[in-house]
C-alpha cells in the first residue's frame, strides 16, 4: 500500500496567506485614497508574507506585483487629477 507524503500545515502558512490577502486589499484601497501613504505599507505586508514562505507563494507573489502596479497607477492618477498624494 502506498500513500502520499504527509503535509503538515503550519500556523505561519495561514498567517502568510492572510497577510498577502490584506496586502491586496490595502493596495486596492490605496489606489483610490492616498497611494503614497497606504501602498508602501501594503507592499511591506506582502514582503513579510513572502519571508514567511509556505503554501501561498503564488498569492504572495501576486500581492507584491499588485502592490507595485497599484502604486504606479495610483500615483499617476493622483498627480494627474491633483488629488493629495500623502
């Protein structure tokens, strides 16, 4: 009888996934409201989640990319429309 490898789920995996999801939400909010204040914090959350590692590596990688794109687009929109950046 053959069985697959046993995968242990660590609490750090769940926390990393939660931080990545929170980072995506923070980036989306920062896209419309003060991008220079919110999005760097969201990217920092994504980097912390990447350092934790685990099963959510694709979510963490996409959170970092989404944060970067939201920062560039949010800053451009804020400058073009004369909205406050900070």
